[in-house]
């Protein structure tokens, strides 16, 4: 049996449905707003997470760079300490070294005996005579002989000077000039120079072996040959002077000082970096005299 609604009941029922529908719409709207807010919130969190991830990566890189820098600084500090310790050990070893007997300067008398001791036509004898003469007239070191080439020796003979590349601290491409006496000494062995210019090209090294004319001999080889001859000659001279290969440099500096009495001139002529080094060669001056001379010099 179908129930028939009265007009006022039907109107009331419609109103309830409308209210319910409105509430449902409101609920749906609220849910929609909440879902949007949730989506926005999740997106915000995702973005923040991504930014945090990037920040973490950048921070990790910064930490890694910082750690590498610390490692490098530690290694550098260790290297500095090692170098300082080695320097201290060398200084201590040098202080405790066995002192060699005082060397005598080269003189013309000893030089003449050396030349006579090495008379002969062989290449080794010519090589030694050339070494004795160049060392005597220029005052250069043994290891500064080795890089010399024939064209440099030709300049020495023809123009009276030779360019030297310094082996120790001091001016590079230093020029050593001949004295009048030095020019006469070179003329005395003119035949040795002519022979060298004949058998070698201008860019060839002067001090080589006979079998390998394109490569300089070692410092040890030349020093040994010079010292052996000097010891042999020393026994023939009254007083047996204690001479070594360095006696040529000592004699050159001493003679230059005696002739000029100008320590600064000697320093520049010999190519020393500091004047104290030059003054130490002037053996006949006392420590006080050397100090007084140095104090009187101006920069």
C-alpha cells in the first residue's frame, strides 16, 4: 500500500533533502580543500627534501675539500720539518768534518813545474796543460772548466776574456778577463791552442776523453788528474807546498788583491756573491783587517 504524502509533508521532505545535499557539497568541498592542501604540503616537503639533499651534497664537498686541504698542509709541514732536519744534520756534519790542511796558493814557480811535468804530444798531456793555464789565468773553478767549448777558448786567446757560467751562487755568464801576465802565459803554450783548434770544431767541448770527443769528462776525472800531477810536483819543490786543484783559484784571488788592494774589485772579478767569501781568500789579512775593510765598504 503506497503512502501518499500531504503537501506540507512533501515540502518538508524536499527541504531535508536539499539540506542533506548542501551538507554533502560542503563536505566534498572541505575534502577537496584538504586534499589540495595535502598535495601542496607534500610538494613543499618534497622541495625542501630536495634542497636539503643539495645542501648536504654541497656540505659534503666542502668537508672533503677542507679535509684535503688539511692533509696537504700536514704534508707540507712534514716536508718543511724534514728539510729543516736535513739542513741541521748537514750543518752538524759540516761542523764535525775532518779539517784538511791549509792549501797553498798557486805560484808561477809551481805552474812552470807542472807544465814541465806534463810535457809531451799526447792528448791527455795537452788537455792537462790547457787546464793548468786556464785555471791559472782566470781563477775559475774545476767544474767551470768542463762546460767550456772551443769557441770560448778562441775568444780568450784572441780577445783576452772568456764567458763563464757560474756553478755556484753568483752572476751567470760572468766574464773573466786576462791580465798582461795572463796573456803572456797563454802565448807560451800557443802550439797547444793551435792543436786544439785544429782537431776540434768551435762548438766541441774542450775537456773530453780521446775516445769520446763529444762528451765532457767528469769533474772527478779531471780533478784526479790535476791533483796527481800536483802532488808529484810538490815533492820536487822546497817546502813541499800543499797544493790542490783549488790552489789556482786561491792564488788568482790573492794575487789580484795584492795588485789592487780593492776587495770589491776582486769580488766582482772573481764572481763571488758576497764580499765575505772573497775576504776569506786573502790569507795574509787578519780577521780584524778583513772586518775593517768590509765595514768601510758601501752598498
